[in-house]
């Protein structure tokens, strides 16, 4: 199989051939058909996350494909099933899994049998034990979630990370209520999905904040009722004005690049408002806050993978899509072959796309 490898931060990915190891009893081999190119991949390319998925590594964690082979102990999928891969494993047994937050599973990833792929020189690890920038991968059965055959693979792949992270932040983590006000900082692949999650919940108004007008236009397409270009206006003041001087009931930081929007998100909420940190910024990035900032009973919570339980929430996303209530087609801005993965990163860096997808067929 072919895969795109990052050998060093800030260098182009290299396409290489690998031999796959045999699958273990509880694993499945998946022929990947599509992989989204996510900001988390980009953080690793830029050397901004050094604790996890350190290069050399096969990148990619937003994949969909067809099950080609299953181990003898596999019962949840069969050969020929179409699947979306979840990038968070769940053991089903730890405290977090038991209380319904399998997105926070305690089981360390590498204890769950990560086969390393070999090229001619050495074994190679895969991002989140997936490595979806490749034509095939091997995963434990618990993270291969079967989906309807009619869902196109590029659209399906995006549910594996960006869509779930954004929609889940609104519907699961924050549990946005109908008729309440929402501000979303960032109209990238995740932010657009926070916006459409808030729209599905019936929030009003939904205020999108970004520096780029093309992104704000996408924000409107996904359900924003108002937009604020933060290069031109102070977003905190603008959001207060749009919410009768009180501030938003909910604010979401969905950029994860610089400290300012995290702080602005807290500042723009009203009394007892909830701020959700969706963006996972570079390592060691600090936010400076006045200690009284939460005085009016404001709340701040992180969101990991949209607080999702993939087996429950992926099908929920696809039923909303099939009913025309959730946009996936519009997220696929560009499709690149695997060989053009570096161009896809360039487009992401320039803020040109909602999402690029690699066609792996
Ligand atoms: Zn667990
Ligand atoms: Zn991602």
C-alpha cells in the first residue's frame, strides 16, 4: 500500500510503499477510499504538537473505506462493509467509557495493539494508530463504524473528525438550547460544523467570527445569522451589540492558533454563559486572564472530539445528512490525489478551503 509520511516537521510529506502486517484477531483491514485533511494533521506538520504523533509518522486520522479482511474475533463489522474510522479508541471498560464519555477513554492507545507498518527501511507509526493518508490501514474493530452504502466516501470521511468535533461540541458538549444565542470564533472545517450544530439545535442568533470574508460567507452558508470580521471590528463588542448588550449564551473557540480568540470567547458571553474551547492550540500556548473574568458565574469547558460516542453519534450525523438537515457535500471544497497531499496543506494554510479531501481510490 501507499502512504504519505511526514519525516520531519516543516518538510513536505513523502509518498512511500509499505507492507502491511497480518491482522490480529480483533482487527480489521480497511481499504481507504477518502481521507479529510484536518488542522490537526497540519499542527503536526508545523511541529506545533510534539507530545503525540511525533514524526516520522503516516499522517491522517479522518478516513472512510471498505472492510477488506476481518480477524476471527471480529463481530461488529464484516468484509465489504463501508466504514468511517473513529480516531479515539474506546475500551468500553474504564470509568469514562462506562459513564458515556468514550471520547475520554483512559486506555492508552499503544496498549491496544498498534501494528506498525514496514517500508524497506523501518517500521512506521501511524497518526492516532490510523494513518488515513494511505490506501489501506489496519485498525481494531471498535473504531471501524459501519455506515450506509449510499453515503459518498469523501463526505463520510469528514464525519470521522471535523464534522463530529464541531457538531458534537454544539449538540453534545454544550447542549445548545433552541432560541439561545451562539458566537463561533473561526469558520474553518470545525467552526462551520459548530455553526451547523447550533443551527440544528435551533439557536438564534448564530454569530460567526473570522478574519477572512470568504470564511464568513461559508459561515452563513452553514447557518450563521450574523458575521463579524474581527480584522475590522472588536468581536466582543460586536457580539454584545448583537445580543442586546448582554453577550452570547454560548461561545465556541474553534480556531486553535493564537490566544486572543480564547479570551474573546469568554469575554463575549453573558452572565452564566458557557464558553467551549474546541480548538486544540499549539503546545504551551497560554491565555492571560483576569482572575475575576468568571465572576458572573461564567463557565468554560473543553471539548474533545465533540464528546462523541462514535457508534451512537456517527449514525445520528448521517441521518441528519440524509434528511437534508446537515451539510456534508458543501464541506468538500477540493479533492486531491494522495500524491498532492502537500498542495492540500498549502490550501489549508492559506484558508482557501472548508475541507480538502484526498481521493485514495
Ligand atoms: Zn475506556
Ligand atoms: Zn482532525
